[in-house]
C-alpha cells in the first residue's frame, strides 16, 4: 500500500516560536531541542516534518494550481460558483488571504530545516551504523537535504511574493522587515550550494526506493540552474536591472559558467536519463494494464507503458530514471482535519466537470486548456496528444463527453494530471489508484495518488542548453519526441519548454523571467460558459510584476513593517 512518506504527527517535531512574533510559525512543545535530534529516527521524523510543510490546506496556495491558473495556456474554468479560480486567472485577489497557506507552510518548513541544520551536526550517530563512514553519510545527507529544502521553500516564496523575511536560525529574528529580492535569492543560492557540497554523490539508480521523493545532490544542482535562470531573467526583464550573475548570501556570485558546471555534473554522474517515450511518464499509459482491459484504445495503439512513480524499481511500471523531485500523494481521508491535502488536487480540480467516463473521471473542470496551444502545436509532435485531452473522441475515451457543464469550456483538458478510473470486479467504476493500492474508500475527491513532478531530467537538459547557449540538450529532448535537430536560439528554447512542460506549473514562471508576461494575454479566446457561447479575455496587470499579494493577515500582524506588493 502506498503511503505518504512525508505524513507525520507534526506534534513530534519542535519548532521554536515566540508568542510575540508576528511571523506565523509553529509553537510545539512535545519534543525539546535538548532531547530531540539525537538519533537517526529523530532526524527522519524531523525531515518528514519538513516535507509535510509542502502540503497546503487552501488549494490556491498549492504552487502547481496557482501557477497553472495564472498561465496564459490555461483558463479559470470550473462552474458558475467557482469565482476564485476565475479571479486568480484574471489577476484579481479573491480574498484577503488567498495565499496565506503558501506563506505559513513555507515558513513552517523553513523553521524545521533550521532546527535540523543547527542540531544535526552535534549528534553522534556512530552507534546506529556499522561504520563511521555510514554514520557520517547519513548525517551529511540529512544536513544537505535540510539546506535544499530551506532553499526550496524560500524559492517558492520568492517566485510568488518577491523579497521575503529571511530567518536562517532557530533563534532568528521573526519580526523583521522583508529582505530585498536579491538578498532573498542570495540566501537561496547559498543554501543550494551548501546542499550540493554536503550531500553524497550517490547515483540515482543506487538510491533505495524507500528514499524516492527525497532531495539529493542532483536535485540541488538542477534547482541551482532553475534559480539562476529565474533570478537573472527577472532582474533583467522585469526589474530592468540586467545581470548575468546570481548573488550569494556570504558575498560573491555565481556566473553562468559555474552554474552550467553543476548541471554538467548532474548530466554526467547522476544516473538520470530521459524516458524513451514522453507519454510513458503519465499514468494514463498504465490504465489499460491496471484495468486488464482496453479502456483507452489510444494507449494500446501507441504501445504505451508507464514507467511508474517510485524511481528505478517502482511498485507499478517499468522503472523511471527521469523524474527527479516530486510531491508525493496518497489517498486522503475526510476523518482527518485536513486529509484532502494528501490527494493530488490538481488531478481533481482539472478533471472533466460533470462527466464520469472511462477511463477519465469527474472533477471540477478548472484550468481548461487554451485552444491556441492545441491549434499551434505540430501534429508531428507526440507530446500534443500526450499532454492535451480532447473531448468527443472515442479513441481517447471521451466519446461520451457531455459539454456545457462548466465555464471556459474549450474542449481541451490537462491530460498529464487528470482523474483516472475503470470498472472494478463488481462492475462499479473506481479510481485507478484506489484499485492499485486496494483502498476501501472510493471517494472521487480523494482518490488521486499521482505524484506531482516538480523536476525531471528533461528540464536539466533544456536549462543546460539555455545557460550555455548550445543545442545539445535541446535536441536531446526533441529527439525523444521524434523531432529533428535545430540550432540554438532562445525562441527554440521557449517553444520546446512550452511543449515539454505544458501544465507542469513551469510555463507561468518562464513567461515572467523571459519578460514575455506583459504580452502573453492579448488574445480573445472563444469559450462556452455553462452552455452559452462567449469570448474570454484575461487582463494581466504589468504593475504587479508577476507577483501575487501578500496575505492581509501577515500585513496586519507586522503592524506596518511589511508593505504590500505593487498593484495589490
């Protein structure tokens, strides 16, 4: 049975917080800094608490949903009552605290990493391992992983909010002002650099399946490339302060050559590789095998075979060397106070509204796909139908689709992250993951155990090409899609990233860093709104500089120390 590796009784992890501090963090007391962080089990529990902070209660604070709603290739969708999705899609703030959980959970994760970074070096693990080398490797992995996750949370905050308060120690000041954009990215870069230098260089195929989903040296190297491209692009194209360097918190900078060398190391030594067929990355390629029936004729015709989502030796699938860093999901439970956050809500919210088909199940119909993406995508590229689900097509399982159930209907949906189901032994339709893992509860809202992929190896190749201005990585990704080689150009990179990573929560941030966001929303899109034909226009506001609003609760708690982002 699949379990959420990061699910934890959070009361077992101590986070120090004064009741007078206005920055919202944990105040937990069951474990003390004196008695905890002494054994490997303590460290594993503390690390689980760090990863648990990725999950957010409010769906708009879930990074991938927020980024997809704001992207120009996805619309708000939903039903007439789903006003918040439409407001976010139109760069309006639905409520005062739309992104409060994103802020709070990130700082909870940061506080937990600070404790690991400070306390783990003091622990003696030698009696728990066969050799001193094994004990040291465990310690270095834990510390490096914490550095990476602190960078991950600060990067998540910075992408959405800009410069934020930096708290890098247990006793760090929690009532200080926001740091500058460059200071924030300097801390992110330094933490990633430390993570790279600290974690063991274990090739991915040698990492046990039990460690799948955890960060490692190769993930940190790749994220450094992502941070470099985002910072230099944002400063150059949005702030109009051209730079080709990423600052470090301790002073100094990283340039393109240095960052590219980290990506080269990842490419040469990580053991990661592209999956042979892009479409095998997504679980729809397994639904026929799971059901024991040809419920998706297209997948059978194309000879698809899922690589799985547990690394090189998955529970289901043939083995996946491409996926590098994910958010793990499992079956949620309404009996938990926030159990729904542990099911993949992107699959639920972007699934077909008002339509329960086989093999595609019902969802809320958010994030409908801009038809221009489909119409401008070459028919020669298998990623087109591997990424976009068309309605009314028998070969793709949507012949019975009934339209006019929701708003912003375009006839196209996200195929990578969508509800999957088929009949069980009794003839009733159930979710694919429910049947794979033999779960007893069949709630359609809680059955989505598909990992969300934050990072895969194709991104390493494309980032390397973009940073070095060479075509090798670009053409490796194109060759996987059975497309011919091209010479390097930024336009070729833009086109490839759009088609390779559609609906993966990356394109919105690409638009920002390239400076393309100001002109990305100037088209009129034909849609149907609950049965009525309409034209839809999104009104992006350049004055926001691609940032969202700070939560009003945090502004009030700061008593004027924080200032709201421009345009909000």
